[in-house]
């Protein structure tokens, strides 16, 4: 467990076997052996000690064990929003099976650079490793390693313009993205592949400045649907973050959700 202060995390759903939290931006789900905490797993162990060691074992690149207590899936450090956590071994097994069967439905919201002209579409591009940066993945020509099938449906919600401090006017699109597969960085990689990178993505669009008042990646896990062990279908919604609300004001329209 990290010795840094454990953050407060909002619970948006809970039953006997799992819970869903609204993960704040800036917090890693679990350690990778390099980054400093605190981690979401610190919060899980503090509040749900029975979840200790629930989940699949994992080791970092140096071979050291990584605490993944309760972890079923992840969100990137700078991505906020709803995340499922297993409280019991039975809960973990059920959620893992649903993720593998792709019956869990996830929807994200994001602000991206430029105007997307179509109302909706599908990005169907396999994802592999970037040939230029070990931290990155790629859905474009030149990607290396195993190319894994990846599909992301998207819907354009709104388009607006924004003027920066130098007076330069840029267009942005507010989108909803639904990944049908769960590849690492999938939404970021796919949107970048169609030349509409997510605002604040310093890894995939390093030459783009921060915009719309964001100080982090403008990506939020908005909803998730899954089945409980009792067979009930549950839809969980994470509140819209304040920086998304402020961005909508900057574009002179209300967030249409």
C-alpha cells in the first residue's frame, strides 16, 4: 500500500459482490512498479479489506507482485468516471466472464480536436504497438507486434468553436464513444487514428496544447451496464465532471446529456 494520502472516492453503485465508483482523474487504478501512489487499490483495501487479493495476480516488469485487489478492468490515470470493482471472488469471476464475452456495455464522453462532420460511425481498426514509443499503441500503418481486433462506435453530440488566449479560433467536437473491445488506450488510439485526438492527450497528440480549460485528458467513463450475480441488468452513471461542464460553457452550449 502507498504511504501517501488516500483520496476520497465516490461510490455510485454497490451490492454484496461488487461496487462501482466514480474514479477521479489523476489516480492510477493500481501500481505498475514505477509510478508513485496513491492508487485506487489503496482505497479499496482501506474500505473493503475483504477484497484483499481478490482478482488475478500480476507482476511488474521487474517481476515484483502488483496489488490488484478488486480490480476487474482499468481506466487510464487521467481518465475519470465509472469503474467496476469486485468485492468477492464470485463477483470478480462474474464480471471477468462478462468482459470476456463482451456483454458489458461502456460509454465514454470526450472532447476532441476538430469538427467531425458525420453524425455517427464505427472505427474498425486493429491495434498494435507503436513503432516509435514503447508507451504508445497504434491503429495506423507501421504498428508492430500482434494486431488485435478493436472496434469503437462513436456519436457526435455537438460541435463548437473556442478562442484561445492568443485569439486563435479552433473547432472541437463533443463525442460519445462506445468501445466494443477493451484494448489499452483504445478510444484515444482510435480517435487519434481518424485525426481527431482527445483534448489534453499529451501522449498521442503532444503538439496540441491544452484547450477548453482542461488540465488533463478530456475523457470520462460515463456509463456502464452489467449483470449482477442475481441476473439483474444494472446501468450505472457517473456524474459529469466539473471540467466537462466548464468546457461546455466555453463552447457556448450546455452539455447535452
